[in-house]
């Protein structure tokens, strides 16, 4: 019940913002209602959840309460923690040469931001979300460390406050660890918290961004767009252990949707973009 009371609070905060990404009627919401049904086509993902953000009906769900390895969907939790904890997004931080070299050895995804260069936290968050920059995540860790705080500890504390019940994080980047996990239900709560911040919405709903030093950023989540949808933004994630994961915010036929997908084990090398394929098929089915 605490989880759903929190959701109501988020909705009220969203509706009080001057610029609203979603139109919501909160008069009858006290729980998330489930109107799920079985698919009549193949789904590659081992967990998924489609929420109509106009009325908070779950259109489809499967194993959304099960534990998953989030891969770079972790970075949405990193984003939310910075939005909640940073003094100002105009504050500065940086990533060192040695830290980037360590990320390269771990085969982490990078935004290729300049090393030992002071960026605003705002730009670092765009670098974190759009190209999934682990270098942006480490720069944000450096900011927290300078304040005598641990970013990953704060991520776990935030999830506890949000009512997440199946999450534990050991890093801010999403690099695999057997003790690093979450669920789609928990990620839904995190996304809702991000959307209550104006700048959080702007970052999560961006497909492109140019940083102050001229670095141009783009997100691959735009590939999830279909003939029936408009992609607003979101986040992708992949490790061999996690498979292909996806969070995407859609506009379709005048309504807003949030789709979460996990554990689609396609191969990028073989051009198997199964998380995107599942997203396309889900909306084809929704409007069939």
C-alpha cells in the first residue's frame, strides 16, 4: 500500500508542474489496475510491463515482479538519485584518465566525455542517459565522494524510500554483478520519481543533446519507434547476463505509455534487436 500511496503523490506532483508530459486523472486511482492478457505472438523478453500513463492501467505484464539484472537501466536509478541529492545541477564534476581506462578494460559503454574536464551535473546526466555513458556515472560518483557521500549507497537508500522491494545496487553503471538486481515494478517507481522533476523529464524524454563543450549525444532508444508510436525518450541496457533491456516513453493515438522490457537475449552482432522487436509487436497488438 505504501508503494501505491507513493505513486499517487508522484502523480499529484506531476500535475502541479507547469509543463506536463502526461495528462492524468487521479480522481479514482488508489491501486494500479491490471488488465493484462496473453499475447498471441512470440515475445523474446522474459519480463515486460506496459502502463497506460493516462490512467495507470497495466495493459500487459509478465514477470514484472521478478528479479532481473538491469544492466544500464541502472543509470535511471543513478539519474534519480542525483536529482534528489545534488545541491544544484549547475555544480561541476569530472572523470579522471585512470577511471576511464578502467571502464574501457571492463568493456563499459562510454559517452567519450573529456577526461579531467569540469562538466555540469546536468551535462553529465545527459551523458549518463543518452549514450549510456559509464564515464558520466563515475564523474557523478566523484561529485558525491567530494561531498563525503557514496552515490551507490544513496541509490539503495532512495529505492528503499520509494518502496522498492526487490532491488540492490553495487555500482552506478550497470556493469554486471550477481548482487546487482532489481525488478520492473521497482524501476517503474524510479521512473515515476524521475518524472516529477522538470529537468528529470527533459533528460529522460530527450533523444539528442549537445553538451556545453560541443559534444553531441544521441540515444539508441529512438529505434523503438514504430508506425503507431512516437518515442519520447527512455533508456536501453545490455550485458550478456542481463540480455537486452529497455525503458521507453511513448506517445500513441493521443495517449502516453511507459514500456519496460527485460532479458531479451538477442545478439547485436547478428542484428537481433529483440527488445525493440518486442516493443514494436506489443503496440501492434495493442491497436490490433
